[in-house]
C-alpha cells in the first residue's frame, strides 16, 4: 500500500510540475508575442508619419481617403496649418500614399512571420 500511495504522489507531483512548467512556458510565450506585436505596431505608426513643407503628417487610410486635392491648407499632426501650393499637392499625396503602402507592406509581412513562430526563442529571432 505504501508503495502504491508513494507512486501515485510521485506521479501526480511530476504531472503537476510539468503542468506548471508548461503554463509558465505559455505565459512567457504570450508575453513575448504581445511585446513583439507592440513593437511592430509602434514601428508601423512611426513609419506612417511624413514630413512635408515643414509639417508632420500622420498618414492613415482615412486621411488618404479624405484627402482634398483642392485644398491649399492642411493641419499637421501637431495642429498647425501648413500651406501646400497647388502644384505640390499631387506630389504630397503621392509621397503620403507611398509611405503608407510601404509601411503597411512591411507591417503585414513582419506580422505574418511573427504569427507563425511557436517559441519564445523563435519570436525574438525572427529577423
């Protein structure tokens, strides 16, 4: 009887230990994954800011969609008016669209790679 009880306790202790180890490993994975996602998002946010005619502009899909080619004054991300001459407006929109597209492409590709990683080590070495 002592042997059976000891064996049960040892087996259950190993199982509990293994479960705790797996839970800790998963928690570390989730924490690292969330941190890497945040880093990618922050990089995307930074890459979608452009400078033009002395102003800083945060480019979003909504900004591009609502862009008024007839406007001569634009409010930058700091709330200041920036005058853009009519002959520069097309170039301004082209630069904005290019910056946004490039940033989104990089963000999407990096996120896909990150999503496929299954360990903490692979999450931090996916470059």
